[in-house]
C-alpha cells in the first residue's frame, strides 16, 4: 500500500501552493479595496453595511475559485 500523499515533497508542495493562494487572494482583496470609491473594511465593520459585505463575499469566493483552479 503506497501512500503517495504522505511523501515529504507532496506535503511541502501543498503547503507552498496554499501559501501562494492565500497571498494572491490577499493581493486581490487589496486591489478590490483600492478600486472601490470607499474603504471596504470601514464600510463593512464600522458602518455594518450588510449588502456590501455580501458583494465582497461573492467576489472573494470568485477569486478563491479562480486561484484554486489555477493552482490545481
């Protein structure tokens, strides 16, 4: 029984790709924040703008799916 996914190279590669994906997502969120006419974090947290939070969540999921597909 060969356990392919437990090999060191596979584990290190998975961690590396996960970190790359998180970094790309963070950069995309910063770009989205800069492109909008207001500060996303301030609107969502301080002003409790639920509609904007849902839009940002949908955009975040879209970016995550694209990054995951590109890495996979």
